C-alpha cells in the first residue's frame, strides 16, 4: 500500500471486489494482512462482509441500478423475482458464495486480542488455522530453497549452512522454552524469525563478500602497480642504453645529408640559370615564328574568302546540274569557255579538231563531256581536293585569257546554268589564291625554318628541363629524407628525455613506497583469510541478529 492510501481508496477497492464476485460471479479470494491495516475501519468493513455479505451504504443509488441490471440474467435463470430489492439481495447472496476472505494475523502482542473483542465476526465467521512449529525437514527444505541462488557459496558449503540454520532455529526454540520457565518472559520463535535469519544471511553474505573482495582488490591492484613500476624501471634502463647509440648515429647521418644537400642545391641553382637563358632564347624564336605566321595568315585572308565561297558553290552543284551541262547538244561559248578553264586547271589535254574555217584547233568540250564530267561525284571531289598549293605557273598563264575576259564572271554565266556559277567562281578563286600564295609561299618556308629552329631549341630546352627536374626531384627526395631524419632525431631526443624523466619519477616512487609493499602484502593476505572464513562469520552474525535480541547475556 502507498503512503497516500486511505478510506476512499479502500472503499473503491471494496466496490470493485464485490462487483467482480457478486456481479460477474467470478470466484474471488481476498487476502488481507495485519500489516495492511492502516485504519481500524478496514476491519469493520471486513466484519460486515463476513456477517452479511455486504458493506452498508457502500454503493450509491445510481450504482445499485447498474448492479441489479448486471445480475438480472442470472437471477432470471434461477427463477428469482426481477424486482429491484430482490435483484440486489441476489447480488449479495452471490457475493457470499463467490467471495472468500483470508485474514493473516500475528498472535504476538495484544493487537489481535483487542480486534477479536471489537469484531467478533473475525472469530464467529472464520475458520482459524493455527500454524504449528515447523519440523526439521520443513526447515531444511525452506533453507535449501532460499539459499539455492546464493552465488557466494560453493555447493559443498551450502549443505553445511542449511544444517547450521536449522540447528540455530531449533536450539533457540528450545532455549525460549527454558527462558519462559526461568525468566517468565515469552520469546516467540516463529517461521518468520527463521525466514529473517535466511534473509539476513543472504544480505550479509553479499555485502560482506563484496566489501572484503573490494578491499582485497585494492591492495592487490596496489601490489600489481608496484610490481609493474619495478618492471618499467628495468625496461626504461634498457631502453636508455639502446637509445644513446641510435641518437648519435642519426645525428651523424643528418650532418652528412645536410652537406650533400648544400652541394646539390648549388648545382641545381646553376642549372636553373642556364635553363632560364635557353628558355628566353626559345621564347624569342617562338615570337619570331608567331610574327611570320601572322603575316602569312593576314595575306591569305585576301584570297581565303573567295576560295571558301567557290568551294561552297562547288559543293552546292547538284548531279542534275552537271548532267544538264554535259548533255547540252549545242553548248554556247560561255559554257565552253568555263569548262575550258576548268580543264586547264585540272591539266586535261584537249582534243585536236578542225574549226569551221578548216584550221586546226584545240577542243576541250569533248574532253569535259566524256572524261572530266562523266562521273559527277569524282568531278566534284577533284575540284574540292585540288592541290592549290602546288599549282604550275604554265597553268596560270593558260588561264589568263579567260580570267581577263569580262564575260568570264559568275553573274554573267548565271543566265546559262547555275552549275557554271560555281565552276567559274572556282577558277577565279584558284587564280587569286595562286597570286597571293606566290608571295606567301617564301614566307611559309621561312616559317617552317623558324618553327624547326624553335622545335630544336624546345627539344634541347625540354631535355635540360628534364635533367633539371631530375636534379630537383633528387633534391626534394634528399630534403624529404633530411626532414625524416630530423624528425627521427627529434623523436629519439624526446623519447630519451621522457624516458629519463619517467625513470627518475619511478625511482622516487619506488623509494617512497618501498615499505608499503610489505604492508600491502600482509593486508592482502589477512583479507584473503577473512574472505575464506566469511561464510561462518556471517552465519553466526545472522543468528545473533535474528534471534538473540530478547535474550539476556546469560542465555
């Protein structure tokens, strides 16, 4: 029960219990201990239930209606009247049938006698069970049951502790009879006392075992620390002896490495200066090449737009347009002159024929129709991939009558055929490109020579840079090795100094705790002996606590 448990909570529990037994018809046992009697009014309600099966004025009127409704079906099944009073009486009757009350009271003291006089129903309406003294077999069985989970005991000790508990309880029971006879004082030795003995033993064995084990562990840890310190002193002494030669060796290696790095750094600096001079010269050659290249590109800009326009016009000539020109039965002079110019550029040989006056002449029309334009794709491809960089001067001279002809213009031949526009533009573009390229070509040669010189200079420069990179990489590796050696040296120095300090502190600690080792050892051994005997000590102490309080020192 909680500290705030009072009359109202008690009445709520009583209402719930009676509804369960009388309303639902569930068999119910209500066990009530004398330690739970917070108010004497609790016993008055229990007495009323024992006498009449109900507690007067427990249920308000609205709850009674609900109770009568809950038992109506059961009352109807038994042929009872279904009036309100009859149904409530049936509820009370069911409470007396299905509810059993079990009261657990201690006879020690005057409390039970007083309560029996105040509430006679506790005697008249109850069956009293008097618990007799437990036999030795029962005491043994109970002790084995409760001591079975004690981990601090070994199995061979458990039987001895059970026998000791039984012996103490029976001997105290016999002594209490002699104490009553001699001192006229009644000492009650009940099963509760026996259970208290076992409970006290379990509590004490756990706490005292943990306490002694903790104390012994503290001394053992201290001894282990002392032994560990002694071992560390030996190890640190050996470590210092090993560190000294390593430290000297690392210092010597570091000094030698510094000398090598200084020498190679000087060589690398001279190499850097030489590479810088070569790089400046290479840059000058690159600038000269760039100037020549820009001049060539500037002059080619004059011819390139016309060349690109002609190339585009040739690309746009369709197969049908070429076929149309090729199949002309009587081509005009404009058609013939355009195709003659194209054949001259392509270096096609004309056919020797006789003109209208009977004089020999050169005819390109038959060559153009049957050979040059026989395959349209091949014809267009020859124009687009024409080697304009290597045009012959004799070809250009043959083209001049056509170039100077005012009727040899794209806008003039456009009226005859759109295919002639692209071909005429292509011929004019080739002539213009030749004239510009004639000026640019020597400069291109100069550019190629300058670029070759620049490439040679860059090759030499790259070789020197590669050599310089190797030197720098080696220098970087040496510096890295130096840093590692310096770090190693510093680590060895720090470890040496730290080990010296630890050794100094450890020696001081050993000097200060020299006498404590003996005391710790003695204390640990003493606590070990106490721990070995703790079982018997706790059994005796538990007996004193459980039984010997009422007895005088004589007993």
